[in-house]
C-alpha cells in the first residue's frame, strides 16, 4: 500500500473509530433522535436563514431528501418554517425551543469528545496543524471540482 492509500485508509479508519466511539454516548444522550436528524439540527443552527437549497448544498443531499426530513422535523416540533417579510416565495427553517435544547445537548457531547481527544492535539505543532489544514483544503477543493465535473453540484432530484 502506497502512502496515498495509507492516508485515505487512515482517514476512513479515523472517521469510523470516532463514529463508533461517540455512537454509544450520542445514542444514550439523544434517545429518540437519529444521527441524520441531529445533522439537520446542527446544520440549521449553524447556517442562518437555512432553506431547502442551502441545506442540500451543506449536507450533500438532494432537495427532495431535505424536504422530506424538514417536514418530519417540523411535525416533531424540532424546527419551524418562516418567511421573510421581503421574500414571501422562499421558506426558511429555524430551531424551535425543543430543537435548541437538542442542539445544546449535542454541542455538550462534542465538547466532551474534544476534551477526551485533547491529549493528542496538545502534541501537534503549529506547523503540523498548518500542513494538515492545507492538505484538507486542497483535497476538499479537488473533490468539489470532481463533484462539479459530474454535474452533481446542483443537487438534482
């Protein structure tokens, strides 16, 4: 296996380990909520004036899938839709009080996970962080270009 393959496999393994390690705590603390729902909640909270298009782009999903999930979250009282006075055509989403509580709990869990992993990050030098961030940016831009090449950047239904 060459270094490129080792990096890709290493990323996959890290993501899988993090997901597995965090899964039990997340499921215990956020009983009754699927991880996909939590991702939507986080995305809506972190992106002002979230609408179907904005969420589709941020979550790399189709607008149809976004519509389905937002309807489900609205029904459960986690999010609410609204319109701006100057734009009656577009529908936006925001968290309800219940949604805010779920988001706060989710953020607390992430803080706990960061503290757990702090020992590793304390050993990383500024130069190593810069190199990793530079690599991630280059790789992300490459993947964006590939997505665009395939015509998938429009998130067709």
